[in-house]
C-alpha cells in the first residue's frame, strides 16, 4: 500500500513523489471563480451587444463619464492587488504586524474604489439623469459595474473579517489557506475590472 500523503502548511497535501494536491477549500474557490468568470463574461457580452444599439441615445457613454475620477478609483483597486500579495507573503514569513498593515491597506484601497464608484454614480444620476431604467446604456452599465461593485463590497467585508481574526491571532503562518483563497478572489475582482474598465471607459467611449 502506498504511504499516505502529508499535509503542507497551506492546506494542500503532499502525496508520494511530492505532488501537491489542492485542499477542498482551494478547489471550492477555484470552482466558484470559474462560475464567476462565466457570469461576468455573460454581462460583458451583453454590454457589448447592447452598446451598439444605444450610442445615439442620450445620455450616452461619450457624454457622461468623468475619467479623472474613475482613473483615481481604478488606481486604488489595481494597487490593492499588490498590497494583498505583499500581505500574504508577510504572513508566510511570520510577520504578523506587517501582514496586518498591508492587509488593512488593501481594505482601505477597496473602500476608496467603492467611494469613487459611488461618486461616479452620483454624477451620472444627479447631473445626467442616467439610471438603470433610463435606456439600454443605463441598464447594461449599472448592471455590469454594479455587480462588480457588489463583488468588491463582498471582498472588503470578508477581508475585514480576516483582519479581525488575524488580530486575535486566529490566523497565523500556520494556517494561511483562508488568506490565500481570499487573495485569489481579490485578484479575480481586480482582473475583472481591467476588462470592464477597458471596455466601458476606453473602448466604449
């Protein structure tokens, strides 16, 4: 009988021959992210399809967007991918204080992105009267960007929970799986925004 595998420090299993198999938590997260990729792919295709039919309606994308605001918000979100990566590495090095600092900064950057999104929506609704029911552009825009903002909000909430657990020493270098899968989710959210930002604010204008 082959010897049983042994667990590594991040929740995977080292099988005979040192092949690493993913833990159920990681498999579950990868499956979830795969379904989310399909979901956002559908929203993106719908936006592209309907945008071709709404460019002559008012208000339209060429009129309403304030790029400085959305660029600043996007910079915060893109930067957060770097800070969460550094935070994860700090935890693996058993530097709890550095982890808390970088993880907390990631949360702040996520909140700044949401603030920028909120200000953008305030401008769209208050100045231009663009709502989800105004026209096809409003419907597809608020659906696509709104669902992304919802995912960012969920990420910020989960990261805040992790931050609290880490402060109480319930998350340490000995059990980094939770931190790792949350960082996967956050990188995914950032990656989706690269596509959405390019489509909505660059190509779609």
